[in-house]
């Protein structure tokens, strides 16, 4: 028995790129830090929220690279001369990646109360009906 994948299924033509995107997103290695939510705010918009307590705007960067939203955080070590009896607040770097579908655009990003909100919008699809003429052979 042959294993069917998206790229080889006879009824799914031209979906090879989708299969590559699924493979790429599986390899991103997003662990559990920082925790995040993804919510659908309307039929054509989404919001990604990351818990980034302790990070400032200067510590964070948001880029879109090859249809992939990449959010990076790197805290500068400002503990010069400070003596910690207990250090339980993580000061580590992170990278979160999200594969974006065609037509999804990144809107604004806002940081408030230790949460980074990144808004996404999806273009409204146009209904296209195309008539194919049949000619005699």
C-alpha cells in the first residue's frame, strides 16, 4: 500500500507547498517558553498574545521572513552590581515562529501589562467563477 501525502493525493493538485510548510513548522522547535495564546478576533482577523513579562520593547523584535512570523526576545543583563538571594524570573532569550498563509498580513504589535499582542488580518477571499469553453476536437 502506498502512503498518500498532500503532494501525491490525486484530488489535491498544487498543494506541495502546503506540505513543505507543515514540515517546516514541525521543525521550528517551539518549546513552552514563552507561553502564548492564538485567538480569532473576527472572521478575518487573529491575535497572537505572548507572555513577555520583564521584556521591554527594545528587547523584542518581530519580523516576517519567507511567510513566517518570527518573534524574538533577548533581555539585556542589567544585574551589574546586584546581588540576588533568589533569582526565579527567567532572563533568557526566545524565538517563536508562526507560518503565515497566503493573504495573512501582520498588523500592529502592542505590549501592555507584560503581554505582547500581535494582530493579523486575512484578506477576504474573492469568489471567482470561471467558465471554461469546450471546443470540438
